[in-house]
C-alpha cells in the first residue's frame, strides 16, 4: 500500500501544532492552569528614569460603567494588572494585589485592571470573590494592549506594569507578581 502524499498544508501545520502545544505545556501538575495563553515566568524589569520612553495613554469604560483615562492620572503612580477570571495565576495573585492596593491607596497610587477575556458577569464575580477594590476595564478586542505594545506581551497573563507619575512605564512583571518585588517597584517610583 502506497502512503498518502505529504502535502504542503500538512508540512506547514505540523510546526504550528508543535508551537501551540509548547505554549500551553506546564510541568506543574499540582495546579492546572487554563490553556490558551502563555504563562509569564514572573520576570521583573525596572526601567531607569533616564531610559523611559514616552508617556502612554488609553481610555476605557470599566465594568462598573465609569470612564478611566490613564492621562488623567498623571502626577500619581499607576499599577496596571492584566488578568482574566479563569487564569489560575491571576486568582493566586489577586489577594496580594488587594493588600497592595490597601497599602498604597493613601499614598495616591492608582490601581487598574485590564481584563482580556471576560464578559461583565465572570469578571464581576471574580472581583466580588476576591474583594477587588479597584476598577477593571474589559479589553476583549485588545485595543488597550495594542496601545501598550512593547510593554505587555498580549499572551502573557497575568502581567503587571507600574507607571511613573508622568505616565511612563517604570517597571513590569510578566507573570505572577511577587508582592515584595511589586511593592519595592512601587516604593521606588513613589520616591522619584
């Protein structure tokens, strides 16, 4: 029996399938993570004051119906967290983000969430379950992440950015945010 011919389509789809499987692979079997995204490794980066780029801006309507505009927050640091409800590392870091918000609210630090997948129902259920005190903006079409291109990988969820008082990215964490590292990043931006 003669084997089926190897088509060009098959040749192209094999590498894509391998890449897709590799992106969802996890060696941690103790906690099953949602598939369809690449979990960030927790790598943190701080950007020296003289190396920061231009200020960023975006506008969005929160799940609560309010308008959030990053440029209106100039003069205060802003912590932006990219998340969605069924993301296991997002669920793990949520209580730490709530504590950090409580710690820094009196110091003028603003927090905003960017939800990349959920409709209002699941997002608000997540916010209620974890008592999230700050607003989140839905970004299912990726327009906010597009505005932040070069700073946030669109498939690395969770990700956290710290904006300085001028609206420039001062620090970022790709993956689960370690609260002590994030706190130190916020402290350094506050001291500038």
